[in-house]
C-alpha cells in the first residue's frame, strides 16, 4: 500500500471517529427533549444565534445560525441540531425551561437578554437573536 493511500485511509478513519463522537454526544445531550411532534409548538426558529453569559468561554463560543429555539405552550427549548448538540451543551446553550422560570426577557442592541432560573434554582442568562423578536417575546409571555 502506498503512503498516500495509507494517509487517506487514516484520515477517513479519524473523520469517522470524530463524527461518531459528535453523534453520540449530541444524542445524549438532546435526550432531555421529547419528540417535537408530541408538543404544541407556539414559536420556532431553527437558525437563531445566541450565547450564554456564564463565562468568557461561553460568551465567545456561542451558536451562530445553529441554535434551535422552540417555544411550546409550557416550555422554552434552546437546542441545536444533533452533531452540534454536545458542543452547545458545553457552551451552556442547551436548556429546557418551563415558561414560569423565565424571570425577564429584555430586548437590547445585541438581541434578547433572557434571564431564567436553572433546575437547581440558580440564576442563568443567555442572549439570543431570533428572526421575529416580537413573536418570540409574545410566545414566552403567554405562559
């Protein structure tokens, strides 16, 4: 076997391992969400932007056009598609928030600053930018 062929084979194998890792991490991260067809979706934007204000790492490592915002009649979901869900979780952008836990939603020049209580009652904050800000704000205030 030639060196070029061997390098190509190794490169393909490494690529498959990386994709499998992203797939497994994403599948595990998204397991907190039920099937989208089992809930009443009030608002959805599959190409939103956002970042968490938890740390400098999460501020600079936000999602750009890969954040999926889903508002149901009871919850707000912040998630991404399967292969990026593990990374989204690491950057504190993977949340299933009951609408009653949202403490504020204010629009500013960066987007919508959304404050909410986490599962343990701790305060959290994310900044999101969605296509229809008015419809999003209306949908989370219904709850």
